[in-house]
C-alpha cells in the first residue's frame, strides 16, 4: 500500500491500523444479483437468449446429457400437472353429466363437489355432510367412490394415502403389492424405515424399490393444477413446492428449464479499446448468469425449508392466516442480506397444500405483526401463570423471531398490556 493511502483501513486506539473489509461491487456481482431476482419464466427466457448471444457462455452438454439421463425415468408429480383454465368442480361436473351412471349416484357425487379443497380432497367428513345434506351416509359414500374414478383419479379422498390407493386400483389393478404398500406399509414408508417395511411386506430391497418407483407415477394431490375460478388470471408457475411427510416438511424446486452452463475462455489479445469493453461486459454477464443461477436455486431451497417450518400450521390448514414474517429476521436466519431476501421473494410463488401464494404475501412490511404475536400469546396464557416478558421472548424465538426481552416490554406497553405482576394481581 502506498504511504498515506488509508483506504480500506480503520484506526484503533493505538498506533496500529486494523483492516476493514469492504464489499467490491463488481459488474459480475451486479449481474449475479439480477439473476437471483428473476422470476422463473424470465430466468428461462433470459438463459436461452444469452446462450445464443453471449460469446463467453456455452451449454455444458456433457453434464446436461447426464442430468437428463438420470431424471428420465422419474418425473415428479408437480411437473406432470397440466395448466387447466377450468376449475376442478367444472371439470368433474361435465364428466358427471356425461357419465350415464344411475341418477342417485351422480346426484350424490355432484353434492360433494362444493366440499372438495384445492388438493381434490373432501374438506369435511362424510358423517358431517350427511347431517345437513339430503342424502344418507351410504349414498354419499357411493357418490364419493364414483367421484374417485373420474379424471383426475382419486378426487374425493380423505387424504393422500386414500387418494393414492384409489389411483393404484384403477391404474395398476394387477399390482397387489402396490395396494399392500399403501394399506399396510404407509406409516413405515413415511418414516423412511425401508428395512422394516421390506420385512413387513416380505419383499427384497429391489422389489420394494420397484413398488416405490411405481408409486411415484401417481399424483398425491389430484386437484392441483386447476384454476381457482379467477377468469383472466394467467396460470402461475411456483418456484417452490412444499409438502409434508407426517409433520416433516419436504421442499422441492421444480425443474426450471435452465441447463448447466459454463464460461468459455476466449483470447481477447490485440482487441481494440471498444472491443475490450464489449468483451469485458459480456464476460461479466456470463459469470453473473452462471453464479446467479446456482445462488438462486440455493437461496430458494433454504428459504423454502425455512418457510415450510415457520408456516407449517398455515400450510397444513391449522390456522387461517400465515404468521407475519419480516425481511430482517429471514435475512438473519438465512445468513444473507435484506436486499437479497427482497430480490428473492419478488415475483415468485410457493405452492403448499392449501394453494399457491406469492412469497411476498408471507411478509409484513412493519412490526405490527410482532405485536400481534405478543397479543396472542398473552391472550392464550394460563391466567394463573401469566407470561413474563422473558418467557414471551423465548416463545417468539421458538417461532423463528429473535426479539429481546426489553423489546417485548416496549411493545407490550405500547399496546397497553399490563405487566406480569399487574396481570397476576388482577387475578387475585
């Protein structure tokens, strides 16, 4: 370093100097963060455009061929969904009219249509429906079983297992091992206990793998992919898919149509100043695209896992609205900047059991959400053992919010909620 040049240094109380790290915002970094921000459809379009236009960017054909061969035999269920402009109820209703089945059965099946949720499952038990519909439990059961034979197979089921069982009996009637897996081995399958599962079903490991492979050809949520009834709204392509195995969240990122890429080495010796500027700009774009595509996928997976855990009660339908999330908290949890989180959630969607939601809709722009959580905790506390500010802070931390005790006290006072001592006295 030249004498007198103090850039990048911070002075301590002594005579020495202490290095101060600085982020160098390079053109490649700028392009990387642009890629992270792109929605799925824009990412796909830009990648193929730049592969044609950018001299430094090329398709890694060897890796791409290997990836396609590895995934050729196993297409995830969410990639087999069709974009349908009609609602699930409309789609099934037309088939009921054309079915030619006995009127009583069709009438019972039609009566169930309004009670199908976005997954294609019945939102209420048949016993509850029979209590207010002008149909008996036996008639509704017959209508439900008929409904499950229509396209898409498995609608009207109570849960994923029953829907898969309906599909298995229709599509693979000769494969009794698949039915046995769903009827006798479902819980062990969810827990990943393949050894015990093979023993219970009296199959070898290879036989069990074959049955599970066939199971993957079925669709756990037959109602997915249909319109929600909002005419004129374009179909959305989620960037993150969330489902649950038991209580454990599983996150999938759909195949985004982005092939493996690499940056070519080109010699630019002898190029004029104008050409040098062009080549440097294009190389920065190529580097940014390759790095950005990798980071985008990595960040989305981390974000998906975090949201699947924090919003589990909402995604599973156990609460009416998501808990309020804040960009600063999520950035801290993921170990990235707030700016990156903002770019990551803009224009992107997440699919869960109860529907597709904009990622941005899960975030709050202000701190009122934390106050609401504090209000809820106090409202649900045991009156004989009210919660102190420290205990409230601990419970908020369990939900993913790092809020100091003094901050809890400040918010509580702003909402005119008495202290633990006063709440205890009021009880006396």
